[in-house]
C-alpha cells in the first residue's frame, strides 16, 4: 500500500495555484468539478453547488485542492502533509520569495523539519534527512540487481 493522494480545502484558487505550483513546484494536472452531492459528503458543504477542484502532482504524489471560498481554516480534516527534500534551505528561501512564513524550524540529530501553512491555513511539514535512510540504500541495490537481471 502507498499514499496516492491527499485532499485539502483552499478558499482562493489564485493563492492555491501560487502555493502548490509556484512554491511547492507541483504541476497542475487537472481541473474538474465535484458534484454537489459528493461535495456535501467530502467537505460537509450545504450541497447546493459543485466544487471546483484542482489536482497538482509530481513524482507519483498528487494533492486534490477543493476551492471553497467560504472555507475557514478552523476546521481541519487533515493534520498536515509532509514532504522530504534534499535542500531545506532552498525551500526556506523560496518561501521568503513568495511571502510564505514558516511556523517552526526543528532540528535534531537525524532530521531537520520546517513547517509552513498555505494561504488557507493547511499545514505542511518539509523535512530533510541528514542520514541515508536504510531503505534508500536497499532501493539502490534493488535497482542495480534489476539492471543486471535485465541485461542477461
């Protein structure tokens, strides 16, 4: 099992595009409308209108962003969404460029974490590992073995 996507609510389409495309660097893949009935089930709307939804993604990760202008960030369906990056300082500098303030910067022996909120109040955790994760090494070995097997 693997995480295919996550879904969040944003109250402003332009700001959602700025955050997810420009800041996070995800590609906008699709725009569609969720029916009033599904919107009521997914997002607890009053069921009177369809909800415009944007899909952003990159490297087998997708995020559904429902645009609900009346959304207030005091309701949280998702605690946070986490990404792992190679260069966390690059992300911090990009945040400054887009006027996105980071909430916290936590560093311990193995990891460094930075927390941001998008323009609708959804929380993002960006982390950088200071060590090579044991599964990363295993993945490299498996890719190497696959190449050898294919060549035979």
